[in-house]
């Protein structure tokens, strides 16, 4: 077992927590800054510094990229556990991601004739680096505390605030610079954030993290291994695995709609939204910050609501159903926007407030689903299958991201885009409502299959609930 560092405390927590907070905040700053301008860059005309791709092609690539973002951690986590160790994986991953950002920031004139090849190289490095970085830094937060330390929930609350702070600032900075200078400058800003993250780890980790994450987990656990015999699954374990699979499948519906944010909704904000505010044109990429800002604002409120409900607090399947209803409300908002302000012409412009409401509803849905799902897997999965089943959860998220890109690609171009958008919003909203109904009807059976894993004996302090709500960002890692 890794020895805990003796570097003192800050705000009642090991100082190493705040190093990890900063490392993750700057990494998310870079990733979400890049993501906010990615599709806009692809569809921008070549004379404006973009590639001039169609909406369909750009959204299809976006779906493939975000799918890869959730698949590569399966391999990166294994590599860290068995070969590299978490610390080395984070450093290597961070360097690869920084290289990816900077390669995407190379001016087209420098790589004339090879612009797209260089772009694909940058995206590939981002995916590989993310795979090494994403699954390992969160684990190190827990390693800062001894088993049974009651501060652990509060530590994750602080850590996930860092994630959302980076997620809020990244699009504002990279998107603002991209609008003010050019797309490449925006990618370079994202890369600078990643460099800061890596430098913090290189310079400060030895002092504040001790030897946490240095030795691969497989080597640490080898000394604690038992007989090595694999016990067969019990009926209770099989039932609980059924719950994980069922709710993971339903999560695909949610993320399929939610992940329209960086693709379809980014294009909608850019082309069909009146972004003038007191003489200033708000960059379309800035709307990507709304989700993280709303999480910071509303996560404590949602946690307080669950706390006040006490014994009347909905069970996990019902919370999933509520999340899907919020997802549908977001798309209903956009339908109303098109009906009340749309003219049926491709040149129509809706008010920014519709987009703000859209992101608000989807964030409230995220707060009802993402932390609940992650908590559910950790509670229900047999210990020997915990990593595999968490991988299944992320695999479903990856599938959802690809489907989101395919669905968004039906937006089309020009005048037809508005009518196509209405069809997409209706389809996604209706699918969400039907799924919410199905989840509600299945909820009692799913709770039975949990065999008491969800009940009054669970930790129910305000700090614990708030930590779960903010664990939304684990899906953003």
C-alpha cells in the first residue's frame, strides 16, 4: 500500500488534494476549450480559417471523437494498473494531450496541403492522452485518505468543483481567443492549459503526493492476493448485475440527447441564434460553459433537495426517469423556440435565452443521472467485477456519443436545417419521455433486484450527497 504524504493540510484536507484539483482543472480547461470550438472550426469556411466541412461530416467526426474519449480510458486504466502506475500515466497522457492541442493549433499556411492529416494527428494524440489521464487522477484522490476517513466525500466534492471550474473557463478562454484572433489561437490556449496541468504534476507531486500512484496497482495488490480461486456469482450478484446493465442501456438514451451540446447545439448557437448582447456578439462557443456553471450553482441545491426529502427521496431508477424528463424538457424548449420565433426560413434567429433554458434543463437532468449511475455501479458491482462493470457504464456512454453525432448529422444545411432541427428535437424529446415512462414502470423491479443495496443504511450526510451530485464530472474526465 502507498504511504500517505506528510505535507500538511489546507482547509482540513491534505495539500495533495489541491494539487490534484489544479491538475484536473487545467486539463479540463484545455479539453473543454478545445471541444467548444472543434465543430465550429470544422464547418467554418476555408477563407475564415476552417475546413469548410458540411454539418453532417463535422458532427459525424465529433461523435467518433467523443466516443473514443470514453473508450481509450479502458486501455489507459489497464496500462496504468499493470505497467506504468498512475502518476506516470498522468504525465505521459498530459504531454500527449498538450501535443495534440498544439498540433491542432499549427497555422494552415505552415502545413499547406496536409492540413487535415495534421488535424487528425492532433485528435489522435488527444484521444490517446485522454485514455491515460482520465481514469487515473480521480483514483489518486481517494488514495490520499485512509480507509474509513470521513473526509473522503468532501474531498471529491472539492475535486469535482475543480473539474467544473475548468469546464466553465475553458470555452470562455479558448472560444473568446478563437473569435478574437483565429481558430488555431484557440487550440493553443487549450494547449497552454494542458501544459500548466503537466508542470504542476512534475514540480509538486513528489512533495504533496509522496509515492501515491508511483507503483502500478497490480504490483501493490499482488502481495494481498488470496487463493486466486474464482467464486461463482450468487443470485444476488446476478440480479444486481442485471440492474447495472439495464440502467446503463437507459443511460445511452440520456447521453445521446445530452451530447448534442458540443455538436448540433453548437452549430445551432452559431447559425440560428441571435447572439448580440448590448452591442457585443457572444461567441457561440461560450454557451458550452453553461453546463459547468449550472453544475456549480445547482449541485448544492439538488443535494439539499435530496437531503430534505429524507425517506421520501426517490430511488435510483426514479431519479433516472426524472433525468430523462428533464432531457425532454430541454428539447421541448427548443421546439417552442422554433415555433414562437422561427419563420420557416434558414435565416431565422432565436433568442439566446432559449439556449440558456435548454442547457439548464439538461444540467438538472445530468445531476439526477450521472452521479447516481456511478454510485449505483460502485454499490452493486461484485468486487471482482467492479472495474469491468464500470467499463460497461463508460462503454455505453461512448456508444451514446457516437449515436449523438449520427443523429445530429441529420441537421443538413441552409434552409432545410431549421425544419430538420425540429424533427430531431421532437424525436429526441419523445424518445426521452418514452424511456422515462419505461424506467418508471421498471423501477420497483429494479429496486427488488438490488437486494437492499439501496436503503436507509446508506450514508446520508449532506456532504456525502453533495459529493455524489458533483461526481457528475466523472463522466467529463
